[in-house]
């Protein structure tokens, strides 16, 4: 954006001088302004260019040309934007190469999670807002998911079942991870109750005869001839209101998992709002992120699988990944 045009815009924007402002004061100023402005409006925060504080810890004092600044890195600003449910726009240099204008745009309060659908099964289907979300392109998901696949020795898993597969994003990650040749040797089955998502998945993998997608309710797997699997995956599905998690997991372990099979589950600790992935699970009747229900579900899975001689690990951030591998008995 041209400098002159930016300054004209700045005159009508909210402005905070934060070059030497402690965090508690910055919090107060941000909170006060955000309550007053409309969605999509933005705040301009004047601060030391984080590049000058690259080797400093947040909060350190820096003296430059007889001026005092507080060191703050780029991660500080992106995290602060997320905490306040804002989008961080591209910062702009404004003077003497020391100061930048960091811009926070207030996000919409609407989320696709809360939007009503005539057919609940199509909330995540073709034409929905969810179709625009590509979690495989989010570092907070991709890193921990591929790490979990490595920990589960994905290269040596021949039969994989994905519950709540939607359009098959998990299979795409596996395909990239193991390579085309190994992927073609695997048997992969995805199950979802959303017809339009399964139709898209079938088209996406029309070149792979070893990949099958089934429209079905995962609560009733006895109604589908799925067999047994080396790895059972379910990403952001087990917590859903329509899923009976405990009896489903018991049934998976008893009937659908091979003796040396493994589990990979993920629970969202985040929400998608206006194109942004915001940290923190949202619980009913709370205005803020409250994690009790999330921890309760994960703890139950961990204890149940440990009782059946599984080694369970919990990793992740915006998505919490639970991996479980069988502990072999010593001979």
C-alpha cells in the first residue's frame, strides 16, 4: 500500500503507541478499542520492528539512538492477534526503519461451527463453509499429524480405516508421506455419513483402486463389512454430538483392529473463524475457551487403551493427537 494512502487511512483508524508500552497496558488498550469497533475494522499498533529484537526475549528493554523500546518478536504479535480474535495484516514500515505499524483486523463473531444446516449430515459437505478449509495446509495440523504417522510406523501399515474421512485429506497426507508405490500397496477405507463429501473423495481418488469410500454412520460399523485394520484413524470426529465415543472405541478394539494394530485420533483444540484457525476449544455455555470436556474425553481414551496394553502418547496444539500402539508381551 502506498505510504500516503496508508497515512490517510490511519487518520480514520484506531492507533496505539506500543514501542515502550508494557503488555498489561497494551492488553487494556486493545480490549477497550476492540469492544467499540465493528467487525473487519482494524487497529494500528506502533512498535519496534521485531527484526531489531530477533535475538532478544519478549519484554527486554532495548536502547537504540537514545530511544527506549520493548523487545517483541513476530510470534508475540501473531499470538496476541489470535488471543484477541483478530487477523494480523501485513505490517508497514513508517519511519526511520525502526518502527512498524502492526495492524489487527477484528474478526467476525460468526463461525461455521454455529451455522444451522437443514441437513446436519451436510454441514461438512460439498458447498459448505467447511469445504473451504484445508487443514493439511495448516502447520499446526500438518506437523503433528505427520509426526504421529511416523511414530505409528505408517510405512508398515497395510490396512487403514479412517472414520469421518470426509473428502479424504488424511489419505492425501499418507500418500505423500509413504510415496506413490507404497501407497498403492495399501488398502485404505474411509467412512463418512456425508454423501456429498464421499462423492468428492471418490472422484479425488478415482485413480487409486486400493482406496474405498463408504457412506455410513460410524456408530453402526456392524452394518458394514470392513474387516480388521492395522491402523484406525479418526480426525476431529469422535467428539461430535452424534458419535457415541465410548461404545464405538470398544467395538473398534474388539472387532475391527488387528492384534498389533494402532489408533490415531485427533480432537480440535481450536475454532475456524473468518479464515483463521484460532487456538482453544469452545465449550457450551462459556464465552471463552474451556478445556475440561476435551481433557475428559482424551483422558478416558488414554486410560481405556492403557488398560488394554497400549502405549498412548498425546501431542499437538490446535489439534490434540492421541496415538496408541500395542505393547508387545515379553517372551
